[in-house]
C-alpha cells in the first residue's frame, strides 16, 4: 500500500475518533449534570435520567449527521448555525407529546453542545480537561452521594465513556511528544472491560444542595419554552395545546401542557377557614379564582349590584358572608395576547402606576407585563348570594342611590371609596341606561330542533331563571370529560358565533357525548339562551390555590378554561361550571354562616334534590384508536415536519451558495474569477476521475488525471493561474481572453459530466 493511501486512511481514522469523542463527551456532560440536578432535588428519577441521557446522545448523533450534510452545501460555520432550525422545530413538536414528557430538554442540550463544539477555538483541549473534571465529579457523586447506583445501563455506559475520555486526555497531556500514541481503539477495548465490571451500591448520607444542576436544567427549560413560545404561533396541526385562547376555539382534540402562563402574587391566605358542622373541627377550603380575558372592569354590573344590595338592606355583616375585596398581582409569562387577563368582578386595575380601563390593549403584551387588580371576590356557592339572586329576579331596581350615597355605602360594606373606582359622571350614565349588549347574548342562531326540545324538557315548569341555570349545569355535568374530542360538524365552527357554538353543542350533546370545557360551555350557553336567559362565554383561567401560602403562585396552561356566564337583572354576570372535571361553586363555598338561625341554607340544600334527566344514549360507534396510535401519529408528524424542514434548509443552502458564488464571480476581479474557475475545474476533474487520487496540493497532479483531449487546455489555464500568483509586475494581470479560456474549459467539463451522468444505466 502506498504511503499516500496510508496517510489518507490515518486521516480518516483520526477524524472518526475525534467525532466519537464528541459524542462521548456530550453523553457524559448531560448524564453528570442531570444526576446533580435530581440529587439536589432529592428526587429518585433514575429511569427518567436514563431516557433523557439516551435521548441526548441520539439527538446529538442526528445533529452531527445533519451538520455534515449541510457542509456539502455551505461553510462549516453556516452548517452549524443551520442546526438551530431543526432543533427549534423538534423542541416545539416534542413538547406536546404526553408519552414523551420533556423531550425538548435533550433536543436543546444536544443542539447547544453541538453548536458550542463547532465554534470552540480549542475544542480538543476543552474536551480533555472537562472530561477529567466530569470523571472526578461522577466518582464523587457515586461514592459520596449514592449517585449512579449502577442498576441502569446508562450508569455503566457513563463510566465506560469517561474511561475513554480520561485515558485519551492523559495520553495527550502526559506522554512524550516524540513517542508513539496508542490508537484510539485501544481505549475502546478498555471501555468494554469497564462496562463489564459490576457497580456497587454503597449509600452515604449527604444532603448538601447543589445549585449548578438546577440552573443548568432551568436554563435549558427556558430555552425550550422560548423556542416553543415563538414557534407555537407558526405551526398548526389537528390539535392545539391547552393555554389561553380567544373564542375561535373549535373544540378539536387538545394536548395537555404545563407551560407557565401567569404568575400570581398576593399577601392574602390561599384558603378559607370554617368550622365543620359534624365534628366541630376547623377545616380549610382552598380559594378559587376566575381570571377572564378581554373584559376588564365591568362598571355596569358593579353599579347595578351595589344598588340592589342597598335596596335589599344588605349590611356589612351580611355582605361579608358572601363577598370581600381582594387584591392580586398578575404577571404575564408565555402569552401572546393583547387581552387584559384579570379576576372576575375587577373594580380597579393598574399597570406600571397607570390605570387600566379597557379589557384589550392596543398592542400585544410582552413577557413580564404586570397588572395589579382589586376585585370583588364573590362566593357564588353561598346560599346567601343565591338567595340574593332569587330576590333580584323580576324586580325593577327603582331605589337608586345618588353618587355620594353609593360612595358611602361602598365604604360601609368594603372599606373602599366608590370614587376611587368610578367617576360621578359615569355612575350617573350607568344609572340612566340599560346594560349594554345584553340582546347580543340571546342569539340562538343555528340551534337544532333537538337542542330546543332538550332546553324545554330541562326548564319547563320552572319559573326561576337561577334554578334553570342550576338544572342545566347539573345535567351537563353527567357527560364524561375528555380532551380527545371533536368539534362541530362544520370544522370552521367555533365559539365566536352562536352558529358555531350551536354546531359544537349539538354534536356534543347528542352524538359524541364527551368533551372538555369548550363543549360544555357552548352547550350551556345555547341551552340558556333557548330558555330565554342571556348567556355568554368567558375565557381565561380557573386557578385553585394550594393550601400552603406562597410568595407566588404559578398558573400553567393546563389551568386555561372556558366557562358560561348567565346574566341576572340587578346582579350582573354570574359564572357556572358545567364542565364535569371541575368542582362547582357550591363545592368551593366559603361555608360562612350568619350568627342567628337562617332558613336560607335549608332552602338551598333542598334544590339539589330536583330531578335531572339522564343524558340520551347514542348508537355504538367504531372503537377509537388507542393512545399509542395517537403517539405514533404524533411521532410520525414530527419526523415528517423535521424531514421537510431539513430538505427545505438544504435547498435554501444550495440556492444561497449558488447565488453568493454567482455574485462573487460576476463582480470579482479577473484574478478572482480565474481562481474560482480553477477551483471548479479541480473539483470537476476529481469527480470524473475513476482511479485513486491523493490530494498533494500540486496542480500538475490534476493535469495528469484530466481527459487526454483536455490536458493541454487544463495546463494552459493552470499556467495562467500560477503566473497570477507568483508573477511580478504586469505578469500578474489576467486578460479577458484568459478569463474566457478558463470559463470555457469549466463549462466544457461541466457539460461532459452531465453527459456522463445522463448515459449511466
């Protein structure tokens, strides 16, 4: 074998060994830091770490292949940067697959490590020193923290991996520079022996917290969340992820997501304390809060309710049984909306010290937007509030207070001045006009005959609008909750119109008989309207506070919700909860009772005994596919989308390379054009030559492998090129004829290559 072939094979072996070291390093880096993170969190997540570690090396291998493919069409730096596109798409698509939770973490880590190693100035030295540090850290975690217990295959793989990294690094650092180095496969054989050795499990109690892993994983999750946040508005498939949305939701299948969307801060306790009637013990009831988008402060409802409470003689003690003023600070995190998302019954809103009046801003809010809200927190499950609703029906609120009287009354009930909430001019205007847009909430367009009949069956013989609401609510709660649902018969139907809600409701009520909040809410709104009760959809979040008081409370996208609200004269809008997965207002009542005996509670309890029709049976349909089929479909969609993006990226790289080269050639000097033609000629000659060719950097070698009929022309062009580089004075100048000669030769060789390809079988 010739020395040239031996050198070529050695270069290939060296490159192959270097690439293996990169993969070993990526696997070790993630495995060690993942173990630090889970130990610091005091979580036993070995199986999860096992999956994530293997995923990292898998994605790292994928990105390595893509980078080498991209290098065929662009420079090494451009190829490395091009990896960000498939990485971002992968992180977004994998984020919503429930059976593969948090797969965006290894995707982002693999992409970032690959990108860093592609641009690192002293990559080999960095891997050597960091590999030694990782090995020391892994041993320390194993012996001192009971980490890497050894019952997972990835634990053994890690130490076999580290043995290769450490031995190869020590050889570089310690061996005599003039001596011969051990081949890389020697270390691979040692790694096999290390993998075969048994690993012990000696627990040592050590509970010191490590924050490094926490910051690492937190940072990676932030990167993944940001990628998902910005890409989530670019891609749509047959489902959408849970999260805040407007009324254009069509009720199709929804994917679970725990993305943080809001952060709540309040100094108030997250629970109410009450005394249990049977045991006499003090109990806690978690507080619930409805956060609505796009409504802002509804002054009309506040003015109407305040005047009616005054007419009914509600004093401070009575009002405290079912209402109180509460405050909350709301910070936007991953949201893309101009809506003001605030508590129901908000009375004062401000942001950055400025008052917020409307429900929708002029522009979309950015991450970090904060709004301070004061709101009238109402216990909708309180029998005292329910009795107030009953009293309000069918009455004209004739005894209206003056502005000064209302101001004093507001202070008496809640210790807050009405003048801080609403101006006198606006107050007087609300007294003189009917509530706005109520007629719009009675639209029953699109309601089918069977929906009309169902509404009549549920509400016939009942005079109380509130009781009609309660009966429809309880009827709908018989339907099973499912996020694997379908929308209306028309795929364009959504909650933005009465026709859309009617279509969604009809299919849900009489055909599929399962769904989530969109289906329940659409159904209740339409059934209420058919019963003559104004009703609307509210969208936002329903959040149940924990039992422990915290500095802040995370509202995830899985808290996103839609619910119906019914309008009652003199009271305003009252929310209901027909969605069976959520507890009703009665279940979350504050359990406050008046000191004296009261028949209101007994009367309310008796209402629960009313007859509720059962939901109709439907014909058996074909069994739905199992969840693993859905997962397979999701994974296939990921593969297809990523593959298409890679193909698109390659096309763009090719077109970009051609365009840039064309521009450089067109506007280049004669010498630059000649140099570019020479490089193209060399490449074409290598492609057409069928024998072994060793690149020695000599143009004469290319003359020898050129076809006989082109050798003279190739030599002439190369002579001009040599002259332009090594000549003196005017001899370096390249004439137009010489440029044309080089260009003609390049085109002839290209034509010959295309002809050869065309005649190949």
